[in-house]
C-alpha cells in the first residue's frame, strides 16, 4: 500500500495549483464554478494560513 504522505515534488505542485486556482477565482470571480475538490482545497489552505497567523507561525 502506498504511503499517504505526498512527496516534496507533489506538495510543491499542489501549492502551485492552489495558487493558480485562487488567482483565477479572484480574477474571474468563478469560485462557484470551481470543482468541489478545488473549493475544498482552497478553504483548507485558507484555514491553515489563518491558523498559522493566529499562532504567529509561517
């Protein structure tokens, strides 16, 4: 069974994709047209950043 943890390369690609999706959604206001998975990922990313800000971390 493969490990659940993504490789560094996969993580970097995911971050890049999330950034692209966020930029596109902001520019075109299409967040409602994005796939459920992408919307979920954007929300999780935002929550993660907000939590880090509250902790004073990166």
